[in-house]
């Protein structure tokens, strides 16, 4: 598996605060329609201390809808269960697998689970 970059998720320290500028005359009628910004780490991350991201460098996992330059958000605190995918280490290299069926249960003993993939971010 080719990983282009990886790291911990950090929240943006600079917060934009929408304010009405000092103006003369009639104020804009749209000032009461201002909305808060969206912090993606608040949306995507449930356990900040156990969550990290990786960017995929190859196209090996297209059958799992994971493409080159996709960003995977991975949570190490979650259990590997049905309908999930995980980042594993098998035979010294990284791989991505779906939760195995019953006949593949013995393969679980030969892998090291790095975390459960919670989100896949694609470029559209």
C-alpha cells in the first residue's frame, strides 16, 4: 500500500467571526443571515485522541471504492465488526480489508489491526 501522507487531525485554531463592519448609512439586509462555519474534525471525528488520517497513493483498492489521492479517516478505538473496513498490517505491509466472512476468521489471527475506517473522502 502506498501512503502519501498521514497524521493526526487538528482543529483549525483560527476561527472566522462574522461581524458587521463599521459602516455609514443603511446596513445590509443580509447581515442576519450569517451562519457559523463547519469544522470538519467536529463532524468526522468522534474520538480525537484515537483518530488519524492517511492519503492513498495508489489505485489498488478501487474495488472497495477507494481511489488514488482519497483521504481515509481511521479510528483506532473502534472494534472491527460487520459492515466495516479496516487498515491492517499483514506480512509487514499495509492493507485494507472489509470485515471477513466466517470462512476467513482464521486470517484475523495473522493480521495487526491499525484502525477502523470511518470515512473515505473522495474528490468529485
